[in-house]
């Protein structure tokens, strides 16, 4: 599987192009301010994008939605519980000093149990609220790796967790999502956070200070 990640300032949010190298089919995850670079990757590799998948609707994860939909003309997916954030993108942008092309494109579909495919790969969607009500983990599995690749948005980071002081955040709900939804996906699973470097479930289970404190209580 081809995994291309890009991040630009000021928030250095990771946006992803995931593609099947055999078929050229692809999905886009969380197009933000780096959207021009994601579009360029797709064009250079002549990929066929099938879906745009959002892990959640905080502003840094959606600023590139309009450009991505315009470039690829494919369905845009979000969890219904984050629609209130998506609808307030302009207010979020003002709060954080970001620019966003408004209006954002309409959400075509809410996650409903649909399993997405692109070439030889599948994407299972797991609801992981806590950082925000509609956060999800996109678990990608395929024939060339033994454990899934997890695109977790801002739920879990290398050595840290998502903040819970924004509207809809809840610390206890977040920790239950991490330990009860994400961790059971397997210690060998590779975690691709919305910010910062990749990690693994095994590493976060053993060394993440927030997880260790929570499990000790």
C-alpha cells in the first residue's frame, strides 16, 4: 500500500493519500492546509480517488475539503456526531486564526457501517469519541501487512492523547475509546496520528503516560 503524508504550518496536521499500488485506486484522509500537496501526489501518480474520509471535523482537518472535492469529485464522509463542528467551520477558523474556503462542501454521507475499499485494501470505521463526539479510527487492512494501519485523527498520539477541552470533548470517553476500541485492534497495529510521528499500539500501551495513569486508576 502506498501511504503518503503531508503536513504544513501552522498546525502541521497530517493529511494522507492511501492507494493500492496494483490498481491505482485511492482514498484521501483529512484534507487540510496541505491539500495542494495531496492533490499533486494523486496527479503525479495518476491515482483514482474513490472517497474523502474525515476522522473528525476540527478545523485543521477540514480546511482542504473544498479543494479536494473540487479536484476529485468523490463522496465526502464524516461521522454524524461531528456535524455541528463542520457547520461551524467559520467560527472555528476565527478561533484559531486559520483560513478556510467557505462554504464547506456538503457532507455526502455519514458513516453507517459501510466498509470502504480501494483496490486490494479495505477500511473499517470505528467510532472513537472523546476528543470530539464524532471522532473515528479508520482501520486499513490488506494483503501485504499482517496488522492494520490505523488513522486515528487526534484521538491518540505518540506519547500523548487528544485534548478534551474543546466543545464536545470528554476525557473519560476518550480514554475508553483508546483502551476499549483502538487497543483491541492489536499490538502490532501501526498508528498514524493526525499530528506528529507514527507509533504502534504496543508502544502506546507500554509507554504512553496518559494511558498508564488511566489504567492504574
